[in-house]
């Protein structure tokens, strides 16, 4: 039987740990990158050109014909993409978390990779897909052109907007 003796206190040189100050600095920097533009957006949406408080900017957004079409398009795009994402993500999340589906780890890794991949890689992929020399490029471009023309014909916005003076 052996007896363990407590180790003698060996004096160590005090080492400064800079990980927390650096983490806090980067967190503050990232918060500033988000909070500063958002605060400008909120401020300038609530004041007029003279700096007086007004809600007229919001009235203009929902009543001016120049803004109605982009606002409608934005709402339709946001709603439809949210619904489509939920229709795919909820069952996939349930399958990965609650079943013993084959390739579960692969699906989880691919979903994680989609969060890590920068958005400009997706934009480059779409650009390459729609390039004239890609295999599916002309078909995809004609399909997108046809869909956009149909949408514009339904909304009667094929004519260019005239700027008001």
C-alpha cells in the first residue's frame, strides 16, 4: 500500500492570462458593429430632415406607390422562405435528434457547416450556376426570367416607375 503525500507548493511565476480581456474586447467590437448601424437605422426612421420626431416615414413606407412593390416583395420573400425553411428544418431536426437515422452525424455536420460557411460563397455558387457557360445556366436563367416576368405581369409593374418631383 502506498501513501500519497501532498505536493509541496512550488512557487510559480505569475502568468497573466489575456484570454478574457481579449474576448471581452472582441465581443464589444462585434456588439458595436451590430448596435451602431441598428441605432442609426432606428434614429433616422423616427426623425425628419430637420431632426424633429416624426412617424411620417412609416406612413410614407406603406402609402407611397414607389415603396409598396418592394415592401410587398420583401414581405412575400421573407414569409415564404421562413415557411419553407421550417418545413424542411423541423422534420430534419426531429429526425437527427430523436431517431437512429442512417448518416445522422453527416447530416448534423452538414447543417453545422451551413452556419459556418460565409454567405458570399452561396452567392458565388448561384453566380456560377447561372453563368452562360455552365451546364444548367441558360435553362436556369430562362426559368428565372420567365418567373420574374410572370410576377411582374401579375402585379402590373412591368412598366418602369416614374420618379416624382
